[in-house]
C-alpha cells in the first residue's frame, strides 16, 4: 500500500517500540536523532526510492551535520535494512488495526483499507507511494540481501489479507469457493501497481479502478 502517507503518528510509535528499554539519559539525544533520521528516511524512500535518495539530503532534513550519519548507522545499506523493517512493522500494525476491527464486517474492513489509502495519498498530493513497492521496482540497483526482505514483507501482508478474506467467507460475505490465499496474493500484486499508477497520474482513479475490479471479482 502506500507510504507513511496515512500514519505519521503510528510511525513514530513504531520507531519507539523498536527500541529495547529506555536509553541512558546521556544517550537520549542520540536516540531522538536516530529516530528522526529513520522517519526522514522512510518519507524519502516512499517518495523517491533508495537510489535517488542521498544521505546528505536526509541529514539536512533533520538538521544533522554532514558526516554524522555513520555515528548512527554502519552504512547506507544497513540504514535501508532498518527502513524496510520499520516500514514493515508500521504497515503490519496498520493492517491489524483495520483487518481485525470487529466493529466492521470483513468486507467492510477491506473497503476501509482502500478508502484509508486514497485519503493518505491525497494528503501528500500523490507524491508518496509504497516503500516496499518502490524498492521492488529498483531491485536491480539494490543490495541483493534486500530481495528476500522485500519478499518476506509482501508475504506477511498477503497472509494478513488472506485471513481477512477467510473471515469474509466464514461470515457468508463471499463464496466459500474462493481461494483466499491466491486472492490475497492477487490483491497485493494488483494493488502495488495501482499505487504506482496513482502516483504517476497524481490521481486516485487507478486505486478506484483496481478496487472496483477486485471487489467485483470476489462478490459475483
């Protein structure tokens, strides 16, 4: 789905949760700076991707002196790994918040996910997409280790979506003949393409078109 477009506060909470315990008082400033760099990094990668994002650009955004990056991260590659893991944690929490919402039926949850994504991309004038999707498109220029990380993230999202579809089957909202696993995989393959097209056209239309076709296919 799309970038940190829908939850800056949730992102900050995710960054904090990834820290183990409270840092010593002397290190609190170091920790805050590190968090700021991670937040700026996620925003940059959702907008421009990894190859086009320079470390100096990120340092400027958080007002960190040039050359200080390596006090916080071993390398740009290591920084990228943390960004992938951070975004994956953020987005998994978001999917759980939506797909496990018992106030909605399973199908309503899927529709809500679409609406939330549209609203989020609109908030940033369709300048930001999905960090994982962006990196997948430039995989040829990325460290080979990123490939397995990105695949694992997609599989995680597909699993959560499959569970929501299974709940829809159990609720009688969609046919029991639907292969929920394959349908979830189809959703994410198509959804990532729709996000890319929405960013390209700066329009919600591709998102709406994909959603219309997807829901028509599982509710016939």
